[in-house]
């Protein structure tokens, strides 16, 4: 399917600079552009590619000032990155969706499968499960008894949704994702550790996307919550009784310990660790590998380091840390001078 620059500009509310009849049928990175492709430019360090790219159309910000003419037709928009995201979403939606229940899938007699669903070979759907309209479930995925999955969801291969868990609408669970495994609860005894039964569930609200091999543990009692619009990267661990607030995002290998409550619109870089029973306010941002050892209730702050401190303080502290060997040498030198002065003064007494 081909689209012209004029059609694309109308869809994303942009303005064409060049040939409005230039047509494209695919996407390409600006540095790997080919005729018939559309690219975008949002990072200034890639600007030099704009003048040599072979892409037919390039999305750019309205305020971009050109140093010379471009071969490509430009579409100027308020935000090129957001514009290409809209186009990619449109492209994804235009792909035909699979439908039907394969004969090699197992569907329990009491399961309810709404219309337009796709259940792939070797998927397992347990007793009393409800699968909403338009949901796609790929091979070797298991939805255990009494769980529910909403409408227009995608569960890729080898996903496991444990019993009684609830998945909202338009949720994407990538390969190997586990929803509702037991929380890490053990009571120490003289003979070892007694398992504490985890009788709660996991509730995933609408428009959530969870990456490959990420785990969200079921609660001891009640529910672990992943609220609307949350995006979790690959290899994230959400422990029992955690609540992740709306539109919060987490990069790979973030770990959240049990019973922590995280606010709305938070952002956590890769390998951030958050201690248990903490309360994290709204719009907390954390740099990669930060160790959040306690609550940050007030929110609206950026932290870094381990233990995590306010980012500006961390930056200043990092400068000092780099100079510690020199500072240590200077302190020893000053100590020696002080001792020498004391010795001289004592001799004069």
C-alpha cells in the first residue's frame, strides 16, 4: 500500500515541503534510506544524514533550519518522533489480524471465547477462562483456570497467565512473560523456610504492554496492580502486592520489591532497584542502576545513585568522587604539615 506526502501530511497535520505527490510504501532509518521509504529526524546528531538520505519523504520538526537543499520531500510537524509513532501505529493496525481457533489448541469446555479471536496451535485455555473480542493468543501460551483476558489483547508465545488473574483491554504480553506466579514469601523456621501461600491475584488494567520474560507476581492477599497505560520492558520483576501507577514506564531489569506503591507517570531507567514497602510519589524519575532504599513520597523529583539521592546532588557528588584519590593525598599531606608544625611549636616551648 502506497501513500503520498500529501495524504501523510493530512493524517499527521503536517506541511509538505517539496513534492506533495512523492509516494512511499515502507519505513527506513534516515541513515539507511531507500527510494519509496519514509524516514524521520528527531535527534540533532543525525541531521547530516538529511542531505544525503535516499528516502523519498522525511518527517522533521517545524523549527528545523536547513543548511542546504534536500533531495527528499520534507513533512514538517510539531514533533517528528510523535508523528512517526502515529504512522507506525497506523501501519500496524492495517496488517490483517489472524482469526479462528486452531484444532491443535486446547480449550476447556467451560471457557468462553468471544468472536474474532485467534487461538494458535498448542495454546492452553483453562476452565472458566474468558477471552475478550479480537484477542490473539499465540503458540504455547497458557491461560489458567478462572483467569480473564480482555478485548484486543495480544499474548505472544510462551506467556503464562496464572489462575484467577485479570487482564484488561488492549494489553500486549510479550514472549515468556509470566503473570501471577507466586510472590516470594517464606517464613524462616529452625528447619528452613516455610512457604507462605500466595492466595491473591494480579490485575493488569487497560493499555498495558509488558516485555519479554518479565514477571508480575500474585499478591499474598488482595491483588498486585499494574495500572492503566503502564509500559514494562523486558526482564522486569514486579513483586507481590506492588502497585504500579498509571502511565509509569520501566526499562529492562528494574526490580520492585514487595508491597511498594508507585505513583503515576514515573520513569525508571535500567537496573533500578526499589526496596519493599516504599511509597513512590507521582512523576519520580530515576537514572539507571539507582538504588531506591526507601520512600520518595513527595514525587516530582529525579534521583540517581545508590542509595538514590536527588540528581543534582548526585552529579556534584560524582565530581568529588572522581577526585577522591587526589583529595586523600592532599589530606595526608596537610596532616603531615600539621604534625610538623606541632613538633616545631613544641620545641619552642
